[in-house]
C-alpha cells in the first residue's frame, strides 16, 4: 500500500509528449534518474533526509523547503493569471525590466528557433512576463502554464529554475527528476536572477527551459550572461533617468547652494544621487540595511496621477526639516529631491567659494573633478549654455574624456522648457548610405527601403532643443554641404520633399580628431568647420587633470559598489600613487573600466599593486607619447601629426594583438566605433588578417 503523498505510477501526471530524442538520458552531468527519484520518494514518504547525499545539496534543501511548506508534490502545472487587466498591470509595473531585456531576448530568441529551448522572463514575484524561443516547446509549455502569467515560485510549483533562483539569489539549474512536482519532471531548466544595479534587489529571473535533452553544463552560464546583459541595459536606463532627474532639479532649484545637502530619490524610492548630506542623515537613513546587502528604499506614494510622488509622509521625524520637491521629466518619469539646508552656524566659519556660473554646481554632480583644467572647461560650457546667441558649438577631446557629459551640460543651461529635447547621434555608427535620411529624414517612397509613412530626421526630433553630433569628423564629405545649409538657413528638407521645415536647434558637435588638420588634408569642409567652431571647448585629457584621478577613483568605486551591493574596494596608497602617475590613454573611460574590472576580479576588499593589469605596471609612458591632439610641428622635431599618427597606429596594432584580431573587441578596447576602426586600418595600411 502506498503512503499518502508519495507518487504512484498509475496516478502521477505524465510528462509532456516530447520527441523520443528529447527524452534520452543526459550523460552530460553527474545525475542518476533512479537514485534521484528514490531520494524524492523517501523524502515524501516519511520525511527521511538520509538520502540527501544522493542529490545536490541545493536540490535537497529546496525539496525540504517545499515539503515542509506544504507544496503539492503531485502538482502538474503552475497557477496562472489569465485576466487581461492583471496581465496589463503586471506588464506596466515591470516596464523597465521588459524594456531592458528586449534586445537580449530578441537576439537569443532568433537563435533558439528549432533548438527545443525557450527563454522566459519572470518578475520579482516569479510571474512570467515574456516568453520567446522554439515554437513547439512554447506550445508544450502552455500545458504546464510555462507562459505569460504563470507563477513559478517554489511555494507554487516546487523546485524549478525560476523559483529556486529567486529564493537563493544565485544562478541554478534543475534537471528532470530534480523538480519537486511530479508533473514538471519531464523538463529541464536553468535560471539566473536579475538584480537592480542601484541597490542589488532582485527584479526578476531569466530562465532557459525545455526537454531534458537540451541540458548542457553551460546553460547556467548562458542565462547568467543574459541576466548580466539585462542588468547592463537597466544600468544604462537608470543612468539616463538619474541624469534627467538631476537636470530637472537644476532647472527648478534656483535657491540651492553648493554646501546644502542633496538627496534625489527616484519613482521607486531608490536613492540615485547624494551629496554633502548631514552625517546623521547619511548614517541613519541612507546607509545599507540587512548587513550591507540592500540600501534603504523609501516608500513613495502618488499624491495623484498628475502631481507626481508624495515622499513627505514617509520621512522619519529627523528629516522633516528638509525641503521636499517633486521632479517631473518627459516620459512620465518622476522623482523627489530632498534638500538639507546648511546650518547658519556652519556657514559663518567657512570661506565663501569663488563665484561660478549658475550651472557649475549642477555640473559637478555629473562631471567629477576639481582640477583647474576641468573647472575651466566646465565654466566655459556653463557660459556658452547661458548665451542663446551661440547656436553651434564644437567640443574637442580625446576618446573617453567625457565629451557627451559636456554636451548634456550645455543642454541643461539652454533649455527653453523642461521638455526641450536632447538628441544624440554617433556619426561613426551610421553608414554612408543612411546619413542623409538619419539627419534630414525622408518622405514615403523617397528611395528603396524608405518607410511607407516617411520618417523625420534628427533635426526635426531635436527641434526646440539640442542635437549632439558625436564623431562629426566621420561625416561623409558629400553630406557636409547639406548640414551647413541647415545651420545657415535654419530649415530642413526631407529627402524626396521640397517643402521646407523650420527647425530651432542648437548643434553641439564633438570629435576626438583634430578637425583643423582634417580641413588641411581635405577630409573636412573648411566652411563647415568655421561654422561649427565659432565657440569650441577642449575637454582636457585625464593626464592633464592634476589631482582628479583619486576623486574619480573614489567616485567609480562607490558607484559600482552601490550597484552591486558589495563593499567598496580599499586601494593601497602605492596603488593610488601609481594610478595618478599613469598617462591614461583611454582617459576617464579607461579608469572606469579598470575599477569595474577590479570589482569583478576582486579576491578581497583590498586592491594591491599586483592586482593591476600587467600593462599598467610597466613604466608609464611620457605624456607626450599619449594620444593627444597635436596643434603643429616643433622646430627640429618630428612633425607632431606624424608622431601622433605613428603612436595611434601602434595602439591599434597592440589592441589587435591583444584581442587576437577580433575587431569588435578591438573597437571596444580602443573606445571607438567599428567604422572608425575600419578607417584606421585602411589609413595605416593594416591588414585585418595580420595576426
């Protein structure tokens, strides 16, 4: 007689009707079907855990949780939300997660067709919000509610890749009989949690599921990599949102002083920016909780659909004296700014700072550095931003110095309204054939491949705001006269249309090339150069920013630590000194990438000299040997252009050797686009297959 609750061959739900090939026992992992089933049956029959050694500890612990929690071992499907309103509400609530996963899912989805595998995205409550992959497998998944709306937490459907990953916070795989519920044992799955880059909270799980035959040891690595890609997209979204909130605050905070404390909380109650907070507030209200794992979140309530967020009622008593104001930006994103006024007694004994343009204090939030070189560049950008007569601006600087931050700073100062657009275009990422269409737009049927509805160009999209053209030196010569005409006449003609469309756009062009030399060599139009360089800002390379390396090091260290939920790294003094002496050919981007690498490869919380990459431990090159933008030859010396060209050529050769000729990784290593890399290969006569 069978003990109640144990499986019976006559009553257990049958596995899905997979093709015979899909049911072959896997030989790719240390797994025995019979042993696993016997351990499961004993656990259900009498709660005896002596067979725990027969299965992986992660599986045994999950089974124990399920058994003690009352999960039905005979369950054959997950509960599911079927109401249209419920599904729409959940999709809206997880809009950021779904948007961040779109590119990853689209790329992997195409590869999964015909493989027998499906990729799912679950939210923080274990409910599926997106499914993609092999059509036949998705059809079978609907039989067990492995579909949008299905809830796959451990308490609902036992041990599985989604629910167990949510509970453990780690990537897991669950293979066949390792599932707790009998009706799910005909599947294999691997899931990895997706964490919030701001505070490390789990936002959802990406999971790969299918018949047992799809199991491979690297399935877990695949979903973990997909989760990291989604987290990176989330971080990009959140950085953009953070900048928008800062812009909204700067535009509406005329009485804010540099010494005031400032905290900005986003629409989910997460602290996205803090500066100069009172010690008691920083210690008691913005410190991480729960052993340093997840920083505090504030409960934000909507006052009403139009007015934004109400944070005042959620503040502790000690913070009631701060000024609270809503931050509203385009697209519906909202946040709250908390300003802690400086106490008069503290201000009396502090020397007055030197006068700065109105935007300087706001710029300090995004542009880290106090060196004279960077302050001069920021002050110039602020003055340009506040001068409406300047309709075009050229920002020059080496790769990785942060030219886009300066473009956004100018945008902050010249906005005519909170909704003024900022449109950024990388000229190096547009093919020659599409340049005209991207800049000026086209009408229906203007050329082969044109959209049926027509398309506005970036000038129209930026009307009333700022258009940032990065890497303008990559713009084809044949397009440059049309750009000049738009700048002169302030009207744009779509391709295939004779109707003029007036545009009010401030153009910010940026380049890492010496445009003056490009003009002399016939690669850039002289008249366009003089039109866009009426006012120019040179962003200094990091090697010229004395004292800024330690500040940037601390900034990136704290930001990455906060994003990952792990303690910040501690840099030994000799490490800081060595980094300060480095010439930084990749500038601020190179420094940021180094800190990210150190966080990923950390052995403990201390960074020692031997932890630095080997190329950084070599004798630092003289500043003159870095990739600067030369102005002209010196008497008795090799021409600066030739010297810089040879240095640049060697950098490309070194990167090709280091990356084994992989051009995508070479472009990433050099901090340039692939079209720019192709141009350099042609310019320097480097054959792609030389390695």
